[in-house]
């Protein structure tokens, strides 16, 4: 009999979240960002829920080939562009659009022999200081690309560093407006946070938005706002079952390091889930968990294959009872992944992407 832990990917939630993004920017096109294997959800499992997108944005050629193998014939954008000159051959063969963020990539394009010219997205470094041309170099890069027979159309893009934070986007939006000015081409600026928080500004909406984390049901600006505030639904549920129940007396401890000491009689349940499954080891006593759809808490230290939970709010629970680590319980109760991530001192992105290969994953509508 298999170990009871499993993850479920909810296509209906993906469809719903994608529609939330569309509702925020009704006059813009929407990329579904599926980098990092669709944020740990699996490109093949997420595809049905996201196929209403106008395009798929991702990181590398393997992901692009997988999207094309699923039958997608629309736009596919490589968010970091080519990593070496021969990548452009596959871009030609698969009709991939790709980001250009440095002079070397322009040099590769200039030497590339292709029958069909490429659609490229020229990236401006508007202040995040990762990838992109500086404002001073941007127009020169645009001029080079625009003169190339290898290039069909040049679109313009940047990426916000603080769309979810008090600093906001005004400084980067101004830099983008000044650098791009009257240049032709479609524009793409907004990530999840900008799409939900700043899309009242037409310049932010532009022609394309690039929602990532929000599509998977996590609030991009948590804890200021939670997923329910934005109307988002969890696209991933991680659930397991109780393996055993222990009755503790005052002074009894639980787990490695005896970090939890009972101060009164308490029943604890042992859950088939640990850090080897991708559950964060740094979660401490008090981290929320659902048992039979009722909220309780983690107690003690997370170990490799097990963790323990307080059964005080669920006195009827016993061996075999359902445990929801994040996502939606069978009774409809929701434990937002953002709450678990915060307890671990991290972000929901990491929890989604850290789901271990040993955890069985199934797709569900």
C-alpha cells in the first residue's frame, strides 16, 4: 500500500485564477508563466487549466518543447532568451519568441541563419538590476535589432522589483517611459503584483501582462493581502493522513530536540509528511494545519518523514484521518499556502517548487 501523502493539482482553480488576471486587465493579453515546471505544479498537469492564456512564458528550451508537444501553437516566450547561439536554431524550428537582454544575444542573432525572422522582446533594466539594457544603451540595442533581417518585430519589456511593496513601481515606470518613448512595438511590464495592484494605469497593463504566482493561487503581496482578497483559489493541495495518535501527559515532549513540551494532557497525531516530501523543516510549533478540515497546529520539530499535530480541536480524529498541509480539504476548507510559507520564513514560490519527487501528484478538475 502506498504511503498516504499526495499532491493534487486543480485545473478548475488554474482556470479561475487565470480569469481573475484577465478581469484585472480586460484590454491586455495574458502570458501564463510556467517556468520552474509551472511553479512545481508540472507543465503537463497545469496545461489544461491554463490553455485559455494568450501565450506561455517560460525559462528554457526543454519547457518550450514540452508546451509545443502538448499541442500549443500560440506564442511561447523564453523569458531569459537564448543561452548560447545554437538555441536560436530551436527558436526558429519551434517558432519561439525570446527575450534579448544583452549585446551578446544580439551578436548571436546577427550571425544566425534563419528562413523566418524572429519575434524578440527587448528588455530594459529599469532599476531591478538583474537582466536588461540600461536606459542609456536601450535605444542603440533597439536600433541594431530593428535593422536585422533576422528580426521580424521588436517588443519592449521590463520587470518590476517592488510592485508588491511600499516603494511601488513609479520610478521604474518612468524609466521605461523615458527609454522607450515613441519606439514602436508591443509592451509587457506587469508581473502578478503589478497586474493586481497597479493595473488601473494603462501604461502598466500595456499589451501583455505576465502573471506567475497569482495564477497558482498565492497572493503576490501577502501578508498585506491574502489570496481570498484577490479572489484566488489554491491550485495545489498537499494532503496526507494520520499514521498514529499519542496521548501526552504534562511534561512529555514530542520529536527531535524535545522542542515541544506538553503543559497539559494533549493528544497529538503523527502525520505522514516531512521535509523529505518538501514540507519546510523550519516550520515551528503553531504552524497551521487542517485535520479533517478543521484548523489546528503543528507541534514539535518537522522530521524527514513525519510531523506531529495537536488534535485538541479535532477530538474525533484518529489513525487514517485526513490532514491538509496546504490547499483545499475534502470538506472545502482552505489552508492558504502563504500561511505555511510565512511560518517557515519563506515564500509560497519556494514551497510549490520544493515539492519532492517522491510525492505522488495527480491532476484534478
